[in-house]
């Protein structure tokens, strides 16, 4: 019984740390976002992934540190329990209504989120199964779906499949189709759907404003990275002009109702491609390229130390 109580207590403690850290780093994200503008799209996308993982990983590390009293007490304010002032593990009792209520609420939140994740995975699996059934296989590693919309996308987390609408295959030239496929193959290689899925759930406790922002930023930078991959793979055959024309044509074929928003998106992606092409021979990294990495590394360290320092007395109060 004591083992079960300790397990539930540590799990609920992780949830508490995760939520508290999520609120903290969410409010610091605008600062991180401004730094990412100075780096290339690939580094920015990777930094966003690491930033999103900060809360769950730091919460886990903090709990591991707290389970090692001799090490943890270097970061915890001196205090005693009766006459015991030596380094000690968290004092867990769960005998009061307050403790049982808090732990129950935290565990309920975790169970609820886990249920939502399971439902989403089940739904996504069924959608992918339906798409596979409706789509027409080709000799290449993609499937064609009858649709009047001009679309190309990847579905699936661990083994993504490429789908292209028939309208797009009938509208684009053979060369343009190669460029589009190079873009989608880049998504497959990078496991971008899995990255977006991870960011979706690790930011679940962020405030809505910043939660939407980081997810959109990751999506934008990911598209830019895959544009670059398509350009690099096809530059010897077609060059940047063909890639830019293909990108523009895909946006032109998009829904008329989305033209204003998509026009802005096209301008950003086109400018990024142009800058990358012009600087393709430059290999040295300036100081600004290291700023996000240094900032994030410092934030990870501070988050763990702060969680251990503040978390120990708070968790003991919760379990009192």
C-alpha cells in the first residue's frame, strides 16, 4: 500500500510541476520567438521542439533529483521535521482531506489528458485507414486521392504516407510534381507529423494565446525547412526559379477564400528561400545563431533548480 501511495504521490507531483513550468515557459516564449527570427528555419524548428519539451523533461529531472536527498539538499532551503534536520526524501502521508483532494485532482487531470491522447490516436488511425482505402496507389511512394482541391500532404505519425489530390497531379507539370514530392518526402524523413503531435500535447497546459502561437510557429518553420530540402534536392536539375514557380502555383490553386492569408504565407516562404539560396555558400555561424541555444540551455538549468528549490516545500505541504 505504501508503495502505491508513493507512486500516486510522485505522479501527481509530476503533474503539478508540469503545469507550473508550462505556465512559466509559455510566458517566456515571446522572447524565445524573437530570437528564432535570427536563425535559419531548421535550427528554429529544432529549438521550438526542445523548448516545448522543457516542462515535461524538467519536471521529470526535478523529481529524480528530489529522490536523491544528499544531492537535492544543495538546492533546498534548510528546514527540519521535528528533530530531523538532515537531508531527507519527501515526507508523504496523504492522511488529510487536503492532501487526498489535491492528489486526486492532479491525477484526474492526467487521466483526462491520457484519455484525450488515446482518443486522438484512435481517430487518426481510422482516418488514415479510410484515406488508404479511398486513395489510388501509384508506382511511386504516394497515393492519389480524388479531390477538386489542390492538396499534397502527409498522414500518419510513425510511418507517414504521402497523399496528393488528383487536381494537383493534373495541374502541375512533371517537373513541378517532382518538387512537390521532394517537399513531402522531406516531411516523411523528418517525422514532422510526430514533432507537431508532440508539441501539441506537451503544450496542453500553456495559456491558449501562446499555445496557438508555438504550434503555428513550428508549422511555419517546418514548411520552410521542407521548402529548402526540396530546393537542395532539385537545384542541380531545376534551380531555385522552378522551385519558386512551383510554390507560387500551389498557392494560386488554393481556395480563393484564403487568398489574403496564404499570400502573406507565400511571401514569407519565398523570401526565406531566396535568402537561403543567396547564403548557401556561407558556412560560418554568427553569435546570433547561438543565442537561442544558450538561452534555452540556461532556461532548462534554471527550471530544474527552481523546481527542486520551490517544489520540495510545496510538495510536502500538499502531502501534509
